[in-house]
């Protein structure tokens, strides 16, 4: 049975894959077990990696390094690509606030770590290593080691402190989220807040009693105001009209208008009278309203339309239909002329059935074509992200340039391409299942490699005289800032629990905890909040590590 033994002991590419596959498969299976209603999911892969490393399972170092780098980079890039369409809306509404809370977590943890140096027999370099491990930030450790080297100080203590606190730093964020949910979260905190960031549109019914617009065409009215609105139907004398640009408004016209939520008051002034009827509830049979007019959702799958503005298509003049809203990912957008269409957009079109059939053929609506992900665009974006992450950023006073790294670069590039890729005619649409597969596979590879490497020296480090104390300090530095900031954020009632979990995971640069949050909290708010704070948070932690070494050692 030598061939079985060689699968696990003789270092090769195949042996590395066998060991990682064993860790991931067992970890994913055990991760489904629920204890008191709690399961760790993909996070259990990390524990299995530690167990395998402690049992002296080894693999080729370069192969493990490659798998870890590939797994992390593909995970964060796919995550950025997935949340890209929602990212701009989130940043516009809550970006500054989310990053402010993230800075609170980072600064509180840093102050606590430095304060402990004055009451415990731990040197500044060792404490910096403990802090880097507690916050799972290896780029910060690398920056600290470079700063120590310039001062001719050994960095072995910092590396050891990071190694011993890293494992509990990974799972400590999950423990903190569980405690927050048990102790502070109310039922209403689990419901999504700030839904206007996901749905910025508003459908309202108005009566044209403003003499200033009576007798004018819709095109003239639109040109006379800076407000954005779409008139999807006009009811006049018991008949329904599909309005075109040259349709003349008459006094008493009853109109159905789609606009932005923050412009409802302006629409009331523009038309004169607002009809109190809720057109924004979840389930409305739009086709039952008028027998001669249909509302249909069509998927944009014609690649040559990718990146074109809606106004350049002249849908009213060419097909006699109105495009009222565009659904992109989980957000609803007002169909303004300046809106750039993206491959996979779900477009709401209003018109007669025959006209809509022609418009449908124009947009494509080939839903089966969406099932094939554009792998070329995915890997091209990953290439750009890795290149971005390797750019050295020189900061005056710093001993070494700062880099975004293999995590920061791809996640930023994923966000950029996911939100703006259509403007350069880059098709990046990926189905939810394909995106989830990429993220799960990447994270599983990363955690398996991370656990395998950490498990090799984990037990021997803990049994050192200072080992258990360092582990305890690291766990405190991981959990206490999260519990304090998380509890205060919940008390403000500005954010839902999913958003708070996302910002806490992003502040700690912890993708495994994010995966746990995504598995236990419905919606995409955690992922969007994570990507909103992750780049800046990681960058600040790298700078803080160098500043502490430069000015306090």
C-alpha cells in the first residue's frame, strides 16, 4: 500500500492537492454540524487545517503558498465583483459613517494593546506581533518586521506573537458576533435598514393641475427641470396612453411617474396633486391595471449594448415603449437617459404587447446565455487587481513603502469592475451560483492552507511560558473592541445587524468571519459593508504598525 502512503507523505503537486482536499472536505462536513443552533460552516476548514498541521501533515511550501495566494485573491476579487453594483449606493449613503465605525474598532484595539505594555511584561515589538495576529493582518506584521530591521532589532518575538494569536484571532470575530447577537440584538435589528440604498426609485400617481406644464410636451417639461422622472402611463378620459417624448400633457391628466425617492416632493410641485395610493408595495400585478398596456421585465443580453447609455437607444421613438426602471443585482435604478446599461440588467418596459415584443428582441432576453460566466474577464480583472496590490506606495517618514497586497488590490479592482466595467464595455456578469462557487472555493483553499501552516507550531508555541498569556491577550484584543463598538452601533439604531457584522469583519480583515455572517444573516448587507471598510482599514493597520515601531521602540 505504498501508493496510499505516498499520497500523504511524498511532497508533490498531487500530494498537496490530496492534503488540502482532505482538510476541506472534512472541514466542510463538520462545519454543517449545529451545536445549540450554531454552526461554523466554512470556518471549520481552518480548524481542520490546524488539526492536520498538529498531526504533522505537511505539503510542499511553494504549492501551499500558491494555493493560499490564489484562494485569497480569487475570494476577495469575486466578492468585490459581486457587491460592485451595490457598492456606490452604499458608499453614497453610509460610506463615511461605516469607515468611521471601522476606525473606532482599529484605534480602540491599538490603544488597548499599547496600554497593556505598561502593565504587563511584554515589549512593544512583541505586542505589535500579538496585535497583528489578533487582527489577522499579516501585511501589518510584514511592515512591522521591516521597520524593526531598519533599527537592527530582532523581529522573532513579533513573528511568534502573531503566530500564536492568529488562530483565535480568526475565530474570535465569530465569537464576538455570536455574543452580540445573544446579548444586544433585538428582532428588529435583523431586518434590513436603509433600504433606500437598495431601491432608490419611487412609483407615484399624480394629477396634472399645474397650468405651467399643461399644453407642453413631455420632452419640453423634462428639459425645463433638472429633476429626473419617467412617466410610464397617462390615464385620460378613461383611456390609457403610453407616453412618448412628443406627447402633450393636458390639464387633469392622471399620470404614473417613476422617480427617485428624494424627488417625490418636487414631483408634487411639478404636477400639482399627489394621489394617495401605494404603488411601491412588493406584489403588484402591473398587467392587471390596464388591458391594453403591459409591463414586462426583460434581461439585457445583447453584448453590443453593454455600456451604452439608455438615452442613446431611443426606445420611445424607435419602439414606442417606456423603460421605467432597471434592476441591477439587488438595487433598483431609475431609467434615466444617462444610465449606462450592463450585461445582465433586468429592464422594466411599459408599452403595448406588440411593441414590447420588438423591444425584447432588441435587448436579447436570452436568459440561458447568462449561465455561462465570462472567465476571460474574471481572470483579466484578477490580473489587474494583483498588479494594483503590488504597487509600492511611498509615505514620507515610513521606512518602507506600503502595498495593498494580494487582498487589497483584487478587492478594489473587483469593486471598480463590478460597478463601472460596463463603461469600458467589459462584460463581467456572473450568476449568483457561479459567484458563490468562486468565493467558497477561494476561501476554503485559503483557510485550509492557513490552518495547515499555523497548526505546525501551534501547540509548541502555546506551551511556552508566555504562550497562554499571549493567547489570552490576543483574544481580548480581538473581541473586546468588536463588542464595545458593535454594542454602541446597535444602540444608535442606524444600522441593521448584518451591516454591523460586515463592518466589524472588514475592520478586522477577516474573510472567514464574513462567510459566517453571510451564512447566518440574510441579504448582502454584510458583504457590501465589508468591502466598504476593508481597503481603508487594512491600509491604516499597516501604517499604524510601522508608526508604533518607529516612534515607540
